[in-house]
């Protein structure tokens, strides 16, 4: 048996996620037009209009990124393959305001220690804020596997250093959380 919580800030995906939720027999919960973060609040979410690459550059930072060229940073040991042509994400997009949901709160309110919990995190730079916060939360011990697609450090909203991110990853793995190298190819 399983239960899934799907968090996606880009409203383009609302209908598809809602359909999964509606047909999921109570096991699939869609948090549509909502950004995963480390607190409950709201944020300006910049939408990438690139249909050909599944809107891959949408983010909370509002900056123009050369994607995927900038994502070739190998400081975390993972080299993301060059996919398609380099383009400026969010450059031709627009913005919306969406609520944020506290990842630790979602985990705490919806899991028990006996659950097998997998978290997949591909959040265009916000992982630099969430992962260190998670490493300071006892809720993290409920996670069994954590898949983090790490984007370039300058995509973050905060000011986490490379050393702080590495320490957070080390802390989480010392708690027994499996954190394999991860990159999610897009179209």
C-alpha cells in the first residue's frame, strides 16, 4: 500500500496532478500551484514558458538562468548532461504568486516511523534552503530515501554555503537516510 503527496508550483500541471489525485482512491494527494519550501507562506514563482522542455526553468528566485549550461556544476559530484539547446529560463516567462508548504510539516503530519518514506526533490535551487533546514529537524529521521537534484548554488533564495550543504547531506546520511546521486532527465 502507498500514499503519495505531489507538490508542484507550476499551475500548468494542475489539471494533470488533480486527475491523478481524483483517480488515486485517496492515496494520491495533489498540492497544486504550491511550492515546497521550509515554511508555510507564499512566494512569487517565475514560470518558464518552454513547452519543449516541460517548463524546466520555473523557479522561486526570479533570475534568468542559462539552462542547462549552468546546471553543469559538478561540485556535488553529479554532472547533469547537456540537454537540448542552452536557453534563458524565465526570460520569456511570467510570474504568479503561490503558497509554499513546509516540507517538514507535510512529513510530520502524514507519516509514522513505520512508513517507508521517499522524498524526491527537484526544486530549482530551493534545495539549498530546505536540505540544511531538514538536517536540523528530527522529522528528517522519518525519511528513508532522499533524492535531491542539486542545482547551482546561486539559484537559492538564502545564503547556504557549499560547506553547509555538504554538512547537511552528511548529517542526513549519518541518520541512515539514503541519498544517492540524483539527476532527473527532462524530455
